[in-house]
C-alpha cells in the first residue's frame, strides 16, 4: 500500500491529522473483520487535491475506503450519523457532517477547505445507500470538482450481501472478500472552468458516464 502523504488542511478546516488517525483505525477494522482486495490504488494521485467518488451499496463503504485508500480521506457523511459519542469521534478523525436536505454552507466550506489544502475528499455521489450503481447522481460532486479543479477518481466497492453469516443487514459476511477498485483520475469540468447551472449539469452527465463505465469494468474484472 502506498505511503503517500497529504498536505495539512489549515485555517480551521477539517483535521488532516485526524483523517490520518481515521485511516489507521480503518486499516485495523477492515483488515481485521473482512478481506479487502485493493486494485488500482496507484491510480490515486500521490499528492494534491483529489476527489474519490464511491458507489454506495454497503454500510461499510466509507470505513472500507478509509482503510484501503492510499491517502487519508475526509468523507462527507450524512448528519444523521453524528449522534451521541459518534459526533466527536467522526469530527475527531476529520470527517465532514452534511445536511442532505438543504444547501449546507458549512459542509461546502469544509469540503472546499480539504481540497484547497491538497487533501482527499470522499463523496458518495448517489447521496444515500442504494443499489450502488451510480444510476442517480446529485450535483454536489460536479460542483466540488468544477469549483476546485480537483481530479475525480472513481471507486467501486464490491462485496456480496447475499451470503450467509451476516450479522448486520447490508454488510458483507465477516471475513468475506471485499473488492475495492480504483479507476483512472479524470477532470469533470469543461475547459475554462464555467460554473453555470448548465455547465454543472453537463459535468454531472460526464461524471455519471465515467463512473458507470468504471463500475461495469470493475464488475467484469472481479467477477462480481
């Protein structure tokens, strides 16, 4: 696994040191409970801002990426997860709370701070857990990509949830194999970096095509 580092996020933004701690926790948790097979992690740029666009079919997709990505990741996570002791814990490991029902200015500011600081932003572009097929994308991913100029790396997390031995619904069986496949980075914005609604819609369409193609290739390659 790569040992690439990321520039620290400054100016009161999410903690890059916290994200590094979260990566260590993710490594121990994911490799302790499942059998991740990581393919193509070398495609993630070793430095500078980057966005990981991840399909979302399992509850462990976020932690799995935190433990298998070659760099610490700051994920945008729904505010409903920040309850009780999880709130300070998630904040402490550099994760970002987002209200999916409104335009969350704080989440937007924090996410852009991660990218300005040369960090890695993780996004579930479908907005919520579902089929994990990138069939319906929200515009947030395109906005961050166009606004920051950061490349997008598509990521497919593929693990069976129909096997016996599952303790929690929507989780692969313990000690089962989970494939994490990283794709080639690409730029979402058109030349000139326009940020109009039409430009964002066009960027979203381009992104969806790239993510869907990556997922299909990943399924074909892994036999999932």
